[in-house]
C-alpha cells in the first residue's frame, strides 16, 4: 500500500524540496503552509508521516504536535519536526509532545528519510499494550453496579507492534470495533481474533463488530473446533437466520479460519501459543510472546 506524508511548512522553497523528495520515494504528498490547515489535513487524510516546522503563523508546530497526538486515529502517524531552532528546551518539548524525531535545518534528504524509518521501527518495537473492552462472564450487565470493570462480556485487545490481536468477541468487541473504524478511517485493516471457546458470552459480540462489515478488512480467526463441528460452523450458528439477520458468509470482510492443531501461531514477530484448559467444552488459553515480553 502506498505511504502518505503531510508536510506542514511555511517556507515555499523548503516545501518544494520536501515535496519532491517524498514524491521520488513514491509517497502520496499533502501540503499545508500553516498549522490550522495542516491539522485539518491530518484529520482528513490520516497520513503515515507528518513533517512539521515549528515557526509558523496562527498555530506553531508545538500546538500542531499537541493537537495531532490528542487524536486517537493519528496515534500511528510518525511525526518528524524539522526546524532551524536548535535549543535543547525546544527539542525536549517537541519530544514530550510526541515527536518521533527532531532534525535541525539544514538537513539532507538521507537524514530525513532515515529519521522516518527510525521512527517507524522504534514505534513498532516499543509498542506492546493491553486494553480490556469486556471482563464479565455469562451476560452483559451495564449499569452503576459494574462501573469499575465495565458491564461488557469478554474481549481483550493486545497491540504487538503494528499487529492487532483480539482475544474473545463478547459484547466488548462492539466498542472496540467502533474505535478501530475511527482509528483506521477507511484504510485497510487486519485483525487477529482468538476465540478461547464458543460459549455465548465469548462470541455474542462478533455480529456487532463493525469492521467485519467493511470491505478491505481482513479477520484472521483462530480457535479450537468442537466435537464433530468446525470452528466456522460453531461461529456461524449464532448468525443462523433464525437468530440473526446477517449470515457469517454475507459479511464484507475477508475471514480466514485457523483451527488449533497443537502448534503455535506466528504473527509477524509475535508468537501465540495455546493450551487446552479445564473448562466445559473445547477451551483454549493463550500466551503471547514478543520482544522478550510475555502476556497470558
């Protein structure tokens, strides 16, 4: 997929040189000559990279950084500050506000491209996060009594570098899906969905996972087959026309099934191992290992 860059620069000569550089590197190039226009373009196009000056009219580069980093859908964007200001407090402030690199003018094309690549590698290497979207068992129960841990049933999101791993698709996956739609903003999306077991509280949210209805989404779906029934048939059961108006096969996303055969799953630099648990039915526990860190 073609990468995109947004250049926010009020010097026309510098803008022209930067645009030519990224055009040669086959980026889609967006340009803005002030902060407000740049921020508007960032929200509209969700670029992979932003190259931003500091000294600009109406909205300086620090405020652009702050505004961009406040947007969840721009969390994956690499930001390189390019400025004539070489003072250490300015560099420190830009870094604190979320810049991936700070280059002092004049710079060479190789320096800028190297900073972009370093920022991308560093962001991927340090990114391992866990977010709980649903923690209840049996039945969703939103309300005052469940405000601490939430009322949705089981769904856990793990980010391992650029890879998105989801464990179980209880009702919590509905809100996760809405967040992903906002973050990816019509860009292609791949998620890896691991089902621990097919009791209803672990799968009931899947029919309400909006990325599954979006062309360009790929869902790699992992789990254990049931006695005499494939994983696909087990998941399709709750979307039978008697229970739900949309069949599993009618979803717009590309869904690929992976049944557990006793070996681990490899996703990029991440290994996901599984083992059977002592729970009614065919139930799996998962262990995620990446970058020397392990989550179970």
